């Protein structure tokens, strides 16, 4: 690597093949996990963080914010900028952490479940997905206070679009 960047409080980490749950996992899920890891690293070190997926050309703009999000067309649907500000960092950390848990509870795909949760129109859609799942004994899944708390946290981040969905089958 050849990186020359003269500033204190900046961390660049090359992580080529990490954060994969399985071989089929989509890049968007991996990018979200890297972003979450970088966010925690920022909170621990108070340094701007950039995780790169291997040997790529690195351009660090002088007007960077706190944590870098690897550019990806799919991720741009939810996180618009390549750099996330301190103001938005906590919101995204809570949203991604909640989405990881809810993707598991709602039996979303292992490939891109975290992203799928973050692109749902409302938490009601996620809740409906979770309650439509069956437990191992075959009964419908019940929603407990822990899940309601996670859904509330996701709702409070205002990451979801909160679109009004009209049923046209009336």
C-alpha cells in the first residue's frame, strides 16, 4: 500500500475478506457490517475511520467527515454519502444493529437480510414478517418486549422511509 496522508486522528484499515456470514452473503451486507465496525472504532479512538476492501486506490477528500462508507450502488439507496457525519453516526449504528437482529428474527435472507430490513417501508412490515414466521414447534412467532424495543429503536432512527402503503385489493 502506498498511502500518504498527513493528518493525525485518521485510521485506514484494509480488510479484504472479512465480515462474511457465509459465501453467498451480498456485498451490501458486508459493507454495512464494515461500516458498523468502523463506527465503533471511531467511538473508541476518536479518529476518523476508513475501511477499504483490499488494495484499491484511496482518495481521502480534505472535507471528509467521520466514518467512510464503501461506495456501492445498492448502499447508496439508504446511505447517500461516502462519509457519515458525527451527527448521523449514532442513528446508523442503532439502525444497522437493529436490522441485523430483525433480519434474523424475520428469517430474511442470509445474503442481504440486513439491507432488506433497512429498505422496508415501515416497522409494521418488519413486524408482520416476524409474526408470519413459525417457531420450531410450528406455532406462529410471538413478539416479546425485546423485539418491540428493537423495532422502536429502528423506528426512532428515522432511517426507514415510513411510506404509506395503500392496499388496492379493496
